[in-house]
């Protein structure tokens, strides 16, 4: 009871830190909010009974402290900067963007992200993939350096696509998927914050639908999926279709935010959106390969596992329904209204 109350308090402080960072009218206040967020997230990651989570929390702290130090250094330089040349300001802007990109785990500052994810629980992994990206992403929209972010978008989608190959650890796979989606989120900032918010909400729902299933089954590797879901073909079908939805394959819900970005960004930057779509097809390739092998290969069934697997909550069913049929529902509502 005490541990649950303590975790809840740290979670509230974590959210408060992000809100302070977003609503601040100065870079120093934004830095302070990020530090509050960091210092409240570390106790949530640390689990004295699990050495891997302790190692992950230490790695996360070192990387975030480095990014925070860089951010504070650049902010102080900018505050003293009155008569510096324009080229100097550009370099400082690139360093400022790099510090924020390191905080959210975007490529090429991504190497810590999969390693940290490997040692976390599914609950902490979901927070790291979603909420912890809100404050850096909004802050980076204030100082968007288009030429540099253009490079980061391409590298993030490429690394996120290639990194997912031959991954047997589900947390690593979700980490590389998050890096891939970061590229799409950064591209949505070229249009407006509204498009970023739409994409982020859809990404959070899709990630929650997959991670909540993993959390219920307590699985962390692909081999466990086949042994746990062989007696439940419907849930097996739903889970792998959720992967396809996360990859952005139509007619699943995950295609809708990508469709919006493609339609809007294609009017202004056709070269960028073409490269993004081509690189994202790599992600779809290994998702389809995994799905094909899961659906087509015969496997043994375990009789004692049947009742436990079939006892899924209503939240799981709702999330799977939204992930699989959200695009059809939204299209139908659009035609009616």
C-alpha cells in the first residue's frame, strides 16, 4: 500500500514536471521542469529486486543528465548572446535541438533507448515511449531547425526500420518502433502542432493496445507469444494485426495518422514524404513476415493454458477494436457528418 502511494506521488510529480516545462515562458523554467520530470521518473524505474531495471535507471539518468547539462549550457549562451554572428546562433540552435532529441531518444542520439527499454517493466516502458516524449517534443517545436530536423527524420525512420530486424526481445522491438514513429512525429511539426497531437494520440493508443496485452500475458520475447496464444486464435490474430496497425498498414487505424501526414506534407515537401514512406515499408516488411509466420505455421496447443488466456479484460477488447477498426469507424462518421 505504501509503495503504491509512493509510486502514485512520483507519477504525479513526473506529470507536473512536464506541465511546468511545457507552460514555462523561459528556457530556464523549461529546463527546471525537465529536471523535476527526470528526478521523479528515476525512482519509478528503480526496482531493488531486479538488477536490470536498476541498470536501466542508471543509464537513463546518465544520458538525461548529459542532455540536461547541454541544454542548460546552450540556454546560458543564448541568454548572453546579443551581438554574436548569425552562423553562431545556428550552431547553438543545432546543439539545442540535439539536446532535446537526446532526451526523447531520436536518432542519431538513440543508442541508449533500446538498452534502457530492455530492463524495464511494461508499465515503465509505456511511460518512456509516450509521456516522456511530450515535453521535449513541444520544446523542440519552439526552436525547430528545419535543415537539421530533416536529417534527423530520415535517420530516425531508417534506424527504427532496420533496428527492428531479427529482434527477439519485444521491448527492443517496441523501442525501435518508437524511434521510427519519432521521425513521423517530427515531420508533423513542419505542418502544425495539431497534426503532431493527432499523431501522438493515435500512436499512444496503438502502443497501449499492444503493451497492455503483453502486460496481461507477462511476455517479453517472441517465443512466448506463440506458446501463450496458441489456444486463443482470436487474440493471436488481434495482436499481430495490432503490429500491422502500428506499422501503418491500411485499412487499420495506424494508417490514419500517416495518411494525414502524407496528404498534408506532400503538398509542401514531396521529397521528404517520399523517403519517409519508402523507409517505413521496411518496418512493414518484418511485421508482415512475423505475422505470416504466426498465422501459417502449425504449433502445439496447451490444454491447461486455455481458460487463463481466454480471460481477457474489456479494456483489451476495446483497445484491440479501436486499433483494428478505428479507420473504418472514423471514415464512416466523416461520411455521415
